[in-house]
C-alpha cells in the first residue's frame, strides 16, 4: 500500500518531484500506516516509521519535520481522494448512494488500509482524518444549503449531514453496503431534505 492517488492534482504534484523522491515519500507514508497498525499513533516514534519504511532517520528528516507533519500530509492526500464523495451523497444532480459507493470502492482499492487506520487516529487538527472529513462535510453542505435551509437550523443540518456521511464512509470501508442499505440511505436523503425544509435537489 503506497497511498497512490487517482486525483489529477495529486498526480501532478507528485509528477513534479524527482522519481527517487516520490518513491521515498511513498515508502515513508506507507511506513506510517504500518507503524500505526502495530501500535497507537501516540506511541509511534520516528524510529518505528523508519523501520517500517526501510529508510534512515536522516532520510525521514530530509522530507518531514516530524511524524505529525507526515500524518498531516497523508490525511491531506486522502481528503483529495474522498472529496468527490463528500460533495454528492445527499445532493447534486445525478448523485445517489450507489454512485458514491462506487467512488469510495475505488478509493478503498488503492488506499483501504490507510483509510481504515487513519479514521481510528484521533489527534485533532490537520492530522485527524475524522475531524477533517467532518469539517469538510459541514463546509460543503453549508455552501450548498445556504438559501435552501433556514439559517436557524443550518448548523444542525450540517452536523447531521456530516455525521451520516462519516458513518457511510466507515461502514463501507469495512464491507460493501447491501442494496437495502444503499436504498435506506437514499430514503434518508429524501426525509432529510424534507425535514429541514430544503428546496428540491437541483434547484
């Protein structure tokens, strides 16, 4: 697992780096995930990451200031991968739970171990994938819902949306959702929009 991206910007950013640098950074990112699978992040040391990555401490510090900077980069990398799913689970033309599930399946195929591992790391800030996903979901929903949802209930609606999306991501990371589960999510979408007084999707 090397945390490969299918995102255009992610590909271009890595392409602009020397091949040896790209391979080294991928190895270090992968080493972080391996180290975090062996012990809690709080107890993971740079030495642990270097051992899992098969690089020296000098090489590690050539690329990252500390393990938190590395974690933040990995989280940012995965956010780019997941972003399309965050924008369309409950709104957007032609979007439904099955479409999002297919997108997430592609993400899991490339970075499943990293996603599952990082969702369990709760450190706050830029290195907390769960927190960053939550904030992104709230922001995406608020941008869409402004003018559609009453301002008084908008923060609550954004919180509900973010919570459901995170549940969707966590559940589908462990096993594919069934047709009944996907249908239930789409039904919840309809009830959600009606319950918070949003205008119909597409308006």
